[in-house]
């Protein structure tokens, strides 16, 4: 068995599952086999990731009665119902039954679409997350949110559907382009801001090591991020309350992604700009010091991430797009703000004038 750096658990009663964090896990037949009950497997990846890692997963699977590959185009713009249909077409043509297991090998788009396909295929089959991007490793692969985008809003069609396991192989991060790596770090920073001031301070201190992709720093950041998310998901699986704090910067960020066109801004880039807006709003309410907003801008700038929304989006466009966000409840937009670094809160009383002043 590959040397594991750590194993965490998402505690959800009969839907509980492990998160494995280590090196060379994609070649480990023991871990993967432990979470595949039958002889049928569907490996879903994309055109960029498949040539790098699908063969490793196939080798780890060993002899199986039926293994089918599905390769999607790469990009947020392909997180659609059409991609979902292409998975179903391939799986049905190959003759997979209800004992099959779907394995998502890729970033957040692959994981979200594969999870949704697994939730729907023959009313639900098992699936395993094998995230190969930092953003997917610390965020989208954990917690059971699956789905696709709609032209009018991000993640508007989907289901809560938990995986059997999450295998995080740190080695995959060495092939990740710098832009995507930085976008993933935005979500890591988010965890410190919403839940752990000590972790946020650690990230500020260790950002050079993280940007250099030093293994020890990466393992620590991934483990602490996953631990925070696992704890929040265990307390609120379907985002009835606490889990919404994971959306710091996301209401603004989703508006950016939708307004710019899916794929123009990476998710983490949009979230980075959205977090600055959320902290600015928190500062204007007197909850945090304006210097803490400046400190976040400086940190994100070292990561080569945007610290302001697109220049071609005005307040009216933001308000219109945010009004269609899936987090809107009874016509009231909800935002995650900070009472202090490490303590998030959810508000639904932001006025149009208050929001417009940010842009």
C-alpha cells in the first residue's frame, strides 16, 4: 500500500466515507479496490487529464469484467446537461448495470458531472472521487455537491450525492498549470478566513512554500482544508444553515463566472475577487479592520489572483446576476461575511445601495 500522509472521515452515518491524502495513490490497488463492490467500472475524465492518469487508475483496478472510459472536453463551459447525456450514452451502450461504480478522475467539473451522473444513472450507483486539481482536492470532491451549470446560473441543476471515498494523490499537483494551482489555493485561503484564524496565519507564512509546491506544505494545507470542510458537511450535509459559510465570496464569484462566460475566469479566480468584496463589505459594517482587507489583497496578489471584479461588469449586472443565485431565499440574497478573521456569518439584509457601492 502507498504511504498515506493522512486519512480523514466525513461522518454522515450510513453515508460516511474516508478521504485519503498521500503520494502515488493512483497506483494503489488496495485503496481503490476497497471501494468498488462489483466488476463494472466507469472512469470519467477529460481530454487533458485522461492521458496523464487514466492508465494508472486502470492498472490499479486490475482485472474487471467491464471497464469503460468516458472522456469529456476540458473546461467549465462543458459542465452541462449535454456532457451528462454523453456519459449516459456511453455507459448504456457499454451495458453497465446497477452494480457499476463511477470513478471521477479530474478537476471540479469532472467530479461534479460524474457525481451527478452517478446519482441519476439507474436511480443511483456508487462513485469514487479522484480529484487531480488542488481546487477539487480541497473543495468540490468533498461534501457530495454534484451538478451542472445552466446559462442563467452556475450549479443550478444537480443533487446532493456522497461518494464512497475521496483519493487525493498529491503527486497530481505537479502537472497542474500555475493558473489552476493558484485558483485552488484561493479555496484553501477561504477555509482559514471562515473557520480558523491560526490556519490563515499559517497560510500567510507558508505561501512561498505552497507556491513552490513543497510536499510537506501541500499535505498540511490539504489536510487542514479537508478537515474543516468534513466537519462542516457532517454538521449540515444539505446546506440548511452552517454549510453556507463555505460560500465566502461565492455569490459575487458566481456572478463573475456567469457574467464573463463559463471558463473565462477560473472558479478560484472569481472566488478570490469575491472574497475581497465580502471582506470589504464586512469592513464597511465595522466587523473587521480595513487593514485586514488590504492584507487579503496582498496575499492574493502574491498568488497571482485577481483582487477586483472585471472592469466591464457594473453594479447593475452584478445585482441582476446575484438575484438569480441559488442561494437566494424568498427573494433575499444571502452573503457570507466575516465578524472577524476565522469567524463567518450569513446575512440577508444587504441593500442594493450597499452592494452597489462596492463596484
